């Protein structure tokens, strides 16, 4: 597993929302290029559909084990990042916000910061 000490990991749940409905990439890219945000690997995790979202996001241990054991190692091979909790943010809105808090509470050694926007 290759890591880069200064590259952070930002996980955004409900990825399609952040990519299309609330497009954050241009802002993140601009702030990073201006030196106002640190370099990061952004992972936008989307749900397959509403039924999967309702099942996977709210406080689902299996979802977070899959993220940690399957998704993040694959991401690290494509885009190395520093894996420490002090460099990892997980964020989401609604069920995604609840899931973010759940991850940080249950795996603080992995997810050092959670952003919950209207967590339900």
C-alpha cells in the first residue's frame, strides 16, 4: 500500500448529490490550487438507488467494513493518500450525515473527522 504523507482522504457520501446537485469539485479544486485546502483524494461514494441508500447508510457496520476493507485499498492503489485518522474526513447529508458520524464513532482510528449535514 503506497501512501503520501501530505495527501488527505475526503470521503463524500451520496456522491452523485455532491457531483451534480451540489457540485463541489470546482470549489474544492480552486481552493486547493490557491493553497487554502490541503491536497486530498476525494472519494464520492454513491448509493445504487433509494432502497440501497436506506439500507446501507444509516448505522450499517457492514457498509463501513466494506468501505475500509475493499474500497479504500483499491483507491489507495490508484491514488495514494495518508491513511491516518488525522488526515481522513467523511462527510454526508441526511442518511449520509448519520453514516459519517457512525463511522467516526465506531472507527476513530480510521475516520478522524466527520461532517454531518442535517444527519437523520
